[in-house]
């Protein structure tokens, strides 16, 4: 018997939070693995969604900028308990890794001298392997032909020549236009409509609020350059422009926090490496950066502010797009533009693999050797990322193997 598209809610709001809290504590392995955990929990075990409804929900969240797995969780919470359900699902899935990243940032700031320098270097090296794995996998799925490989290369060359957040936004926009003109969209698969009760008027409101913040926050930050407002603008923009998965947030956040000196490059890469060892969404790396700020909000206030700012676009886009999804999924021109954008974001990630990841982490042959072993462990041996992170940290601390 086929499950309904979305079964009516029977659990309490607190019960929904606890379900997602358990997933947030146990979902290792990145966004693709998270979507697999969600499928097991909500399609196979609880039968809240049918296979086609779940596939359609994943397609919508991959169509939107932002972290796909977190957006799928928000959408399920929204369908079960409305807006409060979306917030409960997000909080349960996100808080475990966010709290761990803030605690790591505070520990690094206060007791970093107790941690061997080589162990921190090992965390930077594992970031090379993780980003290389992401580039490898995304390029194979998102750049299957010569036009998209060409877009990938042009995007990487452009942002390496013009290393700024503005250049990255321009590359994404230009790639969308190229895709609109030159790329053929993939055919629309059969699907099961999502029976949500959101009205189009509500969708228009949330989408209008998203665009108002995207345009208005930079203006407000210039007119009133308060540190908290400037940081909120930077992290909201990063969350609003990330297409293609959580790893793509790396170049946008690096351009936002390292050049102005909010976070130094060494701390940035160490935190990114550590983020691979915690469950839940990679976007909680923003909590680490907020807690590590050298100016403006830092510590717990900074971590929570950056966490809320980078996830806010996801909530607004999910709530805004769901009422229009039936029309969006059939829009061939939109799918062509998205194909070009996806190719370009792989190029952005490839550029980030070189600078800052490779430049900051690989200084000798033994560094490259450790990164290569980590890459093989992730891609070929399929070891869990947390185990590879711990192994690189330990290897980096061994005299003669790492820099410590």
C-alpha cells in the first residue's frame, strides 16, 4: 500500500523536535548521507511520505539555494506542524553540531596552546581531502558535458583572478544566464504532488521578505556600519547564494570573513576541518566562525547570530517556494538556468580547493601525502568523515609526519 504524500500529523511538536534531535546527533556523512537518513526515517520507517513525494521534496530543495538536507527537514516540519514545526525540525537537526562547533571555537581561543600545532595542521590537511572529494563528486554529477565543464573552468579562473565576494555573485548570475541560453534542461520526472496547505499569498510574503533582506541588508550595513549588522549581512548573503550543497559555502564564507580580518585563515581552515567530524549540517560551520570573531560579536552571541543569519534564507525560501513548486518544476527555462549555476558553483569550489585550502594547508611533500591518504580513505575506502578527521589530526601531531 502506498503511503500518502504527507501523512497527517499525530506526534506533538515536542515529539517532532526529538525525532530531528536524534537525527542531528547521529547523521554523519554530509548532505547526501543526511537525505538517506531522512528517507529511512520518514519514508521507510514512519511512512510520513511516499517515495515520489520525498523525491519531489528533495528536488525542490536542490533547486533552491541553501543546504538541501536542512531544507528538506524544514519542509517536513512545515507540513507536520506549520511554521512552528519547521523551526522545531531545524532546531533539533542543527543544534547538536552548532553547539559542538561553538564549544570547539571557544576551546581553541582559550586553550589553543594546549593543542599540538601539528594537530591543527592535520585539520587543515583533511579539509583538502574533503573539498577535493566534494569537487570530484559534484563535477561528475553536475558537469557531464563539454559546455558545463567549460563553465566550471571559466568560473574557477574568474574567481581566482578576482578574489572577492562580488565576483562570486557575478559568476553565479552570469552562469545562470549562460545556462538559460545554451543548456538544454533535463526532462521532468513523474512526481506525487505535495498536499501542503500554504497559500500563494503567504509564499509571496516570504519570498518578498527574502529579497528585501538580500537587497536591504547591504544598504543598511553601509548606512549604519554596526558590527552585528555587517556580520548578519555577510552570513545572510552566504546562505542565500549557496547552490549545490553545503561545501559550496566555503568560498563564500572565506571571502566574507578572512579578508576583513574577522577570522584568520589558519583558524578558518582548522574549523572547517573539524566541522567534518560532527553530525548534522555543514552550515553549522557558521557558528564556529561567529564564535571565533576577532571583532564585533563573538563567543556564544556571535556563534548564534551567524547561525541564525546563514539559515534564515533557507527558511524564507522553503516557505516561499512550496506554494509555487508545481509551476516551478515544469519551467524548462528555470531548470536550464539552474544547470548553468550548478556548473559554476563547482568551479567556485574548485577555486577554493586551491586558495585558501591548498595554499594554507600543503607546504611540503608529507602534507600532500597525508591529504592523498585522506582523499583515498574518503572516496575509495568510504570511511566515515569523522574517523578520517581524527586520523589526520593524530597524524599531524606525530613528529616527522605532521608539522608538530
